[in-house]
C-alpha cells in the first residue's frame, strides 16, 4: 500500500520535469546532426505549379523549380496561395479548344544539386501559312494534308491532322479555279468551289474512292477554245503546277469540255498518266493525300517567271516539242552558199484581221528567196503544230492564231503585223514579250491608215479614224467591235519588203 502511494506521488511531481528533459535532449541531438551534416546538405527545393493555356481540350501543367534559398528568390505566402487557387480554379472550368496554338511541352529539369531557378521551356507557336493564296491573276490552294473532293457540293475538305493549325483566316475559302481572276466577265462562267479545313474528323464526308497520287483541280471553262487563252490561262499554268509530279498526278476537272480534252490530249497525257476525272458529274467523294486546287498563274501572258518557278519557258517549249513529237529544234541558219530556202509561213485568216493580199505577199517573198506556205490555223492542233515547226519565219496579223509561235523552232523569226487603232499595248504584252522570252527573233510591222480597210468604212473625220484612243476609252467591247472585228489589212508591198529582208538577215546571224 505504501509503495503504491509512492509511485503515484512521484508521477505527479516528476512528470513535468521528465518532459522538459526529453525535449531538451532531442533538441541537442538535432542541433548536433545539423552542425555536422550542414556542408553536405543542399537547399530544399520547392515546386511552383502553374497552369498553361488550354490546348486542344487538354489541360497542360508546367513546372518551374524555385529554390527556398532566400538569397536567390523570395517567395511570399500570399503569392503561393494565389497560384494554388489559380490552378484549381482553372481545372474546374469547362474545357475548350484554343485555335492556332501549339501544345506546350512539359519539361521538368532534375533538381539534384541545383542552386539556380529552373525556367519552363515552352515551344514557340508555329507560324501557320495560309493554305490558299489570293493573287491578282488567280486563286489557288496548295494542300499537303489529306483532301476529300465532293463534286456534288463543289467542296474540297481538308483533313488536317493538326487541328491546332486551323484559325479563322486559315479555315475556308471560296475560289473559281481558272487563271484569269481579274476578268470579271469570264469568271462568271467558271464554277465556284469551297475549300474548307475541317475542325474535326466528324465533319468530313466518307471516302468512296481513294487515290494514291496527288490531285490538281482546275476549270476547263472560261475562254477555253481560244488558243491564246488555252495556253496562257490553262496549259502553261497546268504545266507549272503539275510537271513536278512526273505524271504521277490526277487531273480533277470542273466545267469539263470533252472536245477540249481531246484536242490537247497529247499535252495532258504527258503531264498525267491517268484519265481525267469529270468531277462535276461524280457522286463519289474522291480522297487524295495531297492536292492543288486552282492553278497559279504568273503575271505575264504566255510566260513563266523563272524566279518563282523551277521551270522556264524554254523547258515548256521542249515539253511541247516532246508532246507533239516535233522534229525541228532550230531554225535554218543562212550562210554563204546555202542552197536550202528558209520557209515562210503566212497565216491567212478568213474572217477578221485578215490579209486581203496574201498571194501578193507570197509572190514577193518567193522572189526574195523564201519557200512560202500560206494557210489558216486548223482545228487539228497536232497537224498544224508540225506545219509551224517546219518553218523558219512566221507572219500573221495580231490575233490568237499567233499563239502557234510556241511550235516554232529555236531562233526562228516571228513577224507581228499590228493593225490600226491603238494595238500597241496588246501587241507588246500578248506576243512581243512572249516571243522574246521564247528566244525567237521578233519583228514588227505597224500598218498605216491607208493599209486598213477601216478607211473604206468610215470618213476621214470620223472618230474611229481621227481618235482611236477616245474610242478605246469606251471599253473593251467597243474597241473590239471596231478595230478587231471590222478591220482587215492590205499590206503595202513596197513598205513590207524591208521587213522580209530583215528576216533573212536575222536568219544569217
């Protein structure tokens, strides 16, 4: 009984003292360890979590390491609380997709033995170039993603794997795939197409036909059928845009005209190994890995700008010779003792801007030493290309038939007869500049009023005769109806003789 009372008494008296002693011992032990191990301990690292932008519906956390070393960076309690609150508020918000952004990279650098703050490294947003280009001459789209072409709705869908690349200015376009955009009159005759970047795969139509080669979609409408426009608006741009594929490409044609396809089949077959697709009459959705919608057209007529193309006009002329199997590469070179006669081709139009005395011109040319061929450009382009290619000198009044100079051999002489009425600008841009770019030797014969049949239709004081510039200001239709439709040419043989002699001289150079 006594022992029991003693124990209880001891507990009451000594309990507080024992606690104090135990606390003091623990403190001394901890202090000793801290003193001994201090040189080997690095600063404690704290992590500060921050929420980045919401990308593609996914929340991405970035990590930035912050040292607790006060001398390096001070962290206030309220700032940490604010950051934490920001994280959880953003996580609780509904997710949404942010367009035209790039997913941030989550990079956490190791914290062992690091005394400096670690800064988040984040990939810079990519600059997304527009899929479609709107130029003065044409609208065209170069698409390196899968495309789905639906002819029934005249829509091209772009199935981009990178949905973050789609922005308001890079999501949809309306184009007419013909290369004479500035001509509002003709563009009304070209079918309108929509090009849409799908924001989700659910928006894409199901593929009915899959193709393993790229597509080039263009219009066969516009001024198709006029040989000048056939080449300047369609064939040359088609060559520039599709030659890179070496035949492994399919032509998807809107406003298709079967007679046109047949006429230029030699050219089309050398550019593409496949049958054309008449997309306007297709119910299937055609899917391609890549494609070009519309044709990029260079600024000048019948020309290729080598500064923005891997091809030149010289390359195109070689391609044309291959398409029609034209044998003559270079024009005759007149030398002393040369027995062969240079061949002169006279284009004898039968309607507008025709020579009224072609036989007289031919007779004079034969006397000067030419072998002369007088003919009109025919619808059989293969046969007429052979005729042109066999000649050394080409003579015609300004008009679409002059486009056949494309078939001439190198260093041939090209003579343009310029009618009365202010044709200088048209003559220069349509044929003089292209002829020189083709390395042809260019000559020009500008007729006088007395050589125009307009003088027989209008009195000398009439505005058509007296002031062609004023008539031209009334618009293209008025100018064309007078100076192009009503006018023929009777060449003054005495004046024109010197032009033919100059042609002979050029062939000798």
